[in-house]
C-alpha cells in the first residue's frame, strides 16, 4: 500500500516509520502548499514524489491511501476530498 501524506507537519514524522515498518507499505508521496516545500521535505525523508498542492496528490493516481497531517481545522475538508478521490484516509 502506497501512502500519500497531506501536509508537512511534524506529526507526520511519527507515522512515517510505522508505515515503513509494515511489509508492503511505503510512503510514496507528500503534498504541501508549495512545490518547493514539498520537495525539500520529501528529500529529507526519502519520499519519491512531492506535490505543490493537496489536490494534485489526491488526483495523481500514485497513492492507495492518504494520511491527513494538516491542522485540525482542515481535517474534514481534506479527508472528504481524499474519500471522493476513492482513497482510504488516516486522519
């Protein structure tokens, strides 16, 4: 299962090792509000794909599930967007 992370908050750093510890699971992508921030964050964590918007990640077809690592006030909006994109969501 390929996970995509929406957001570059520190909380995501606690989940990355857990995902990677499960056979067959990987962190495939991250999205941030800017492509530069996403790329830097991804490079520091050895994540292959980086997107400059949350919607671009959800629409990319490159992940099987989404982890919403955004401020609480954005959880519902982006969890629902991920569900509409056909993805299971961790929030």
